[in-house]
C-alpha cells in the first residue's frame, strides 16, 4: 500500500491515500463500537501519540512492556486507516484502544448509543499548524507543504488534509454537554501537569492507579522517553515513507513554538480568522508559557511548573 501521491476525498475532506481508502473510511462510519472500547479522537498534531501512550500505560498500570514492544498503530489503530479492520479483529482481550482523526459529524452516528469512552485531545491551533507544517515536510504521504504562508492559508480555510481544525474542535468538544462518556483534555494540560492529566484520564477510564503506578506512567510518557522509544517515535517507518533527514516526529513537544515561525503579520491574520470562526465557541486556549499569576487565574490548570501559560480567546 504505497499510494504516496494519492489523496482520497471523502465527504468533502481530503485524506492521505497511503493510509486511507474509500472502503476503510466507510468501514469507520459503520463501525460497531463495543461499550468497553476506548476511542482517542484528535485533529492531527494535537497530542495523539502522547495520549495513545498515556492510555496504553494506564491500562497496563504503568508497566511499559506493551508500549515498548508494540508500535502505537498496532495497539491503538486509527479506525479509518486501511489496516485497522485486520488489527482489531486480531486483538483479543482487554479494552480495545482505537484512534481516530475523523470529525465528529462523520463518526458521531457510529458512536450513538455506545458507552465507548471517548477522549478528545485538543491543542492550541498555532502550535498545531507549526507541528503539522513540519510533519508535512517529512511525511511523504502528505503533499509538500509549500511556503509556511500557503500552508497557513490552507489550514485557516479548512482545506488541509483531515479537514477544518475549527469544525473538528468545535464539533467534538460541543458533545461534552450531552455525552458523559466523553473527556476533553488539552495538550497544554498534559504539558503543564502530566501527573494530574494521567490521573484525570485514569479516573475517566475507571482504572484507578496507585501512586507508584502513576509515577511509572509519568516516566514512560515523558517527551524524552517517548523520543527514544522506537514504538512511538516513528523511526520504524522506512525512509521511502517518512524522510527522517527532514525532521523528527518527536520534534519539540513544547507550548508556544509557533512564536518561532509566525511573523507578526501572520499572527494578526490568524487571530482575525480565529476570532470570526470561534465566535460561537467558549473554549479557551493556552498559547504560550509565561508568568505564574496568569496561570493561577486559569480554572482547572494547577500551578506546578515554573512557567505559566497565557490563555486568551485569540
Ligand atoms: P511538535 O511537532 O510540536 O513537537 P500527534 O501525535 O497528534 O501527531 O502530535 C505530535 C506532536 O505531539 C509533536 O509536536 C510531538 O513532539 C508532540 N508530542 C508527542 N509526545 C509528546 C510528549 N511526551 N510530550 C510533549 N509533546 C509530545
């Protein structure tokens, strides 16, 4: 399955043909979720792999054996990708951990009536854009990104691969009002206080951990450990598919790296589009780490780091 130059368009959204077919996308929409399933839903570059690792470790009570021997795409396959049916059929015991980048409006009907636990991870979109831009350079199954300006334009108009970030985030997070089996957690929460994020996820999964087990999870899903774990750092993917000379999947893992990429003009442009697209949405985002006082003012994000984030609507 090379199809590196193929793009599949499905319900008006483009997907890399290297990983998706019309059949695999249809399969996802008709997927019979089981109540014991755990679904990780994200827009690309929002902390998907990190959450896959966190969930794997929580389900293993902090034991890294599985996360160090089985690639993330086998232990938490993307439902809509062509290999997932085979992987899921082969998986035997325990809750199935499944990943998706599909928007809620496509996957929602399959989830309806199911008690599957859904974890939605979001990340501030400026950092998503920068991470996604760099990923396009190394992933040969994604189109060449062109200039950062062109990439930013496509992202903001919603024509990037996997569709509009705005629709993705608004549609999934709006479900928290009605779905009590949906947890919304942010990349920034994980970054600012990973221990609390792990406890939040383990409580949600009804998989309580001892303090020592939390400590083990924390250790094994740190940036440095994951960067060196071949089961999650994508170095198992051959050069023909990912050009490892053009970047690393585990690139920086920081809040606020967008500041190294955006010009002032691009930032103003971003903010005007963001304001207009998010006016019907009350989500707050952490854009950078700055001073402690502002962090204290932020509900739900405990102050456990020296630096604090800046949160604003745009
Ligand atoms: P950067 O490119 O900004 O470094 P996804 O898994 O959704 O594709 O997201 C990839 C992004 O998550 C990358 O961001 C990657 O470095 C970051 N990431 C993965 N594991 C992480 C960890 N343990 N700590 C911090 N960031 C992590």
